[in-house]
């Protein structure tokens, strides 16, 4: 039974879903906005918002949790030093989703997922 198991399966195994969510959240935190399908955006949004909340805590334990969540030390460092301080005065609602319409090939609902603050400059 799937009691208390929320979220879409996206026709992937649990490991693949976890990697997809981490990669999408990392891309969002790197570029400030990403274009993806609506179900994938819902998955990435939860991970990114949890990571930003961890970044606001700024403790060693929170850093380790964020590294485990995002699976990328460079983005985690940037999260704690640049991105999270921009959201210091906000309690949640760090991302927004804008509908873009159906994709040309398969009519999948496309959305633009972005951070609510000014887009962060891309890391080089």
C-alpha cells in the first residue's frame, strides 16, 4: 500500500526519481530558473525549497543534510553563502511556477520554475 507516500512516480525507480529531483534542484539553484514539465517541476520544487530552508539554518548539520539532498558540494557551498541569505527574511515560498503551455512534440505541460528573488548569476 502507498499510505503516506506522496508525490508522482514519473515512471521511474525510486533511485532514478531521487537523482532526477537532485539534478533538477541543483540546476534551479545554479541558474535561477529552469524550464521543465509540470510533474518534474513539482518534484524539484520540494527539494529546492527544503535545501533553501536548510541553507537558512547555516549549521554544520544543515550543511551535511543539504549535501546529501543535492549531491553537489559546490552548489551547497553557494546555497549557504549566496542564495539562502537572500531569503533570510522570507518564510517559505522561495520558488514560483509559471505555465508555458504544451510542448510541441508530445503536448506535455511545460512550466518555468524559478526562484522568487533576483535570479542568481550562473556559476562559471
